[in-house]
């Protein structure tokens, strides 16, 4: 009888330990899930902040140019090197498709820009937290693409105004959105060249 009671007690204790282990496992799983949610939240807050800063600066600067400098006029900032020149680019980078009809350009660039934005967001989403610089680069590209896409929707063109030149040699005018995209692409290329891309 005593041995049976002892066996029952041992069995009960084993069940209690097993249940305790299960509870602890559930608690650990919940803690891990909560930590992941917090990290994901911080990741997307960073994305929204970087994207928001780029879009706001881009749109404010363009609004100032639109209201202060007539189209195709310039204000010299550094004579012989840098001017603020109001240009509206109907094409893409370096005048791509500038000679096509406005409807063709509008549809083409809206579709291409939308696809690019979706791709960049997916790249950002899949970038691990260990690669914060790369993630920031994707957010810069995303913000720049949104800034120029807003222009496409509003005007069917992109407002450019940063005009760098030496003598009569001018680099194609660009804007803050273009600058953000260029910096983001430079960060991306850096990670590729130096094999710092996530596995």
C-alpha cells in the first residue's frame, strides 16, 4: 500500500513538473512574441520617420520653388557652380521618354513607380535588424519615390530645381527626392560591393 501511495505521489509530482514546464514554455513563447512585436514596431516607426522626412522636405522645397521662381528661371547661389533653377521634367531620369505623349508618360511612370515602391517596401520588410544602414537606405529610396510620384499625380511632371554646373556644363537638374534615392542606392551598392548583404 505504501509503495502504491509513493508511486502515485511521484506520478503526481511528475505531472506537476510537466505542467509547470509547459506554463513556463508558454510564458517564454509569449515573451518572445512580445519582443518580436516591439522590434517590428520600432522597425516600421523608423521607416515611417525616414520616409516622412524625405517626403515633407521634398514637397515643401518644391512648393517654395513653384511659388517663388518662374518656370525656366534661375537664382544664382554659388556663381559658376550652383543655382536654383525651376525646371519641370516631363520624362524620367535624364529626360527619359520626354518626347512621348503625356498620356503614355503618365501611365508608364505611374505603373513603374508603383511597382518600384512595392519592391522597395518588400526589401525593407525582409531586411534584418542587424542591417540598420541598409534598411535606412531602402527607406530613403521609398521616400524619394513617393515624393516624385506625388508630382506625377499632381502635375504629370516632376519639379526639379537643384542645378549644379561648371561653366556651360550642367548636371541634369534634380530635387530632394532624387537626392534621397541616390543616397539610398549608394548604400545598397555599398552593401553589395563589400558583401555586407544579409544572408
